[in-house]
C-alpha cells in the first residue's frame, strides 16, 4: 500500500503563545515518533501546497476568510504579535500561510488518492479544523480542512457519497454545520459530553438526518467506544456506502491527554482505523484521507498517530 504523509514547515510557524496547548511541538512529536518507530521510511512524504480561495470558499463565507486573512499581524511582530479571534484562538504572523497549507494538504491528498497515486494519506497539519464554522473560526481552528476536502471530492471529483469519521474528544460542530442535511455526506462521531463546544447532543442537532453523533460521558474507555462504533457507526456507514472516507483524527480522547477525560489508548485508535479501512475497502476502493485534529499530550499524540498510520499503511 502507498500511504502519504502530508505536512509543511509553515504549519509549525503558526503559534498562539508559549502557554497554548495547540503548539508547533505537536507536529515535532509526531515526527519524532515516526522516526523512533521506523515507519517514517515507509511513507511517501509530500509537501502540502497552499489551498486557493476557491477551494476554501466552498465551505467558508468571505467574512470567515477575511477574519483570518485581514488580521494576521505583520512579520515584524512574529515573536510577540497576536490577534485574538476568540478566547482560545489567535493569529500570529504565519497563521494565514499555515491555514492555507493545512487546507491545501487535505485537498492535495484528496486529488492524489482519487487519482490513484495513493491508497490513502495522513495530513500532519495545524491549525486543526473541525470546529471552524462556515461563518467564523473557532476553538483553535481557522478553516475546516476535512470539510473543504470533502466538498472538493463532491464538487471536483463528482462523488455522490462521502463519509466523515470524527474521533476527536470534542464534537466537530463546524463540520456538522457545514454539511447539515446534505444527504451526500454522512458524518459519524463520538465525543465527550457535556464538554466543549457543548453541541451535538441537543434536539436541534438530531434533526440532521446525515449525522450519527454519539455523546459519551467522561472516563469512557475503549471497550465502550468499540461497542458504539460496532452498533452505531458501522451500520450507518454500510447503509451510506461511501465512495471516499475522510477522518478527523483527533487523539485527545487518549487517557494521558488532560484536555479531555476519556480513556482511549493506541490500540483503540488502531482498531477504529481498521474498521474504517474495512468500510473503505468494501465501498470506496480503499480511499481515505485522514487529517490531524486534536491531541495535546505530546507522547500520547505521537504514539497514537504511529498506531493510526501503521494500520493505514497495511503494517498491522
């Protein structure tokens, strides 16, 4: 199997302050664990291109785009200048470039997988994306990378059915909003609840027929997650028969990650990945694009990405 690893140095230049958990060290921790595991030699490394505004505008309004583009501090302030978008999310001098590279990685990976160059791809990118709403950035996220890629697959490649699998500890509210009642897109997720962004479990969201949201309480473990995936996700995915699958790969439900309070381990992420690959193999010619979302304990993040990638690359 050919598995690509998309990233770019611009994604390490975006930062929101030394205190912030969504830091450049996240990508460095992943790269270190890839080298330590030896899997780095088996991946097709690719530089992420910058997305163009047409691709981003399929999901985001001009207001959302301009909030990022027009408020980036000048390069002269690269080590001290920040523009706060909300209490959790700020821009530095490189944030616009990083956001374009993150979205561009997801789009380029989609093109390469659809073109048959790759079996699947993992995008080691930041800023993450699944909280970014069509109208505004939110929750560490500037543009919704997975949503942009999924829309690209529908619009440019003419797919009729795609699925988005989100296993971040937080609900992917921006992704759900982007595809609310879009029958060509199925979104399946679990997330800790009640928890930021305090969505996904209320009656307003149940009206969306194309989502399978499974809120779970704090301290939910791998056994419970495997049960809900088997009983709730897999029947919906089989019914939808996706022609391509996108993964919002957040690893902050790991038991060592203090951002959340769930109890998953690397073996759980590997198991989930195998289930997704089986669906992709049955209906989508194996086509998967996975994009990094959360994961803030650096050791757990790196180990979990290695477990995820080993399965994607057919090594386990």
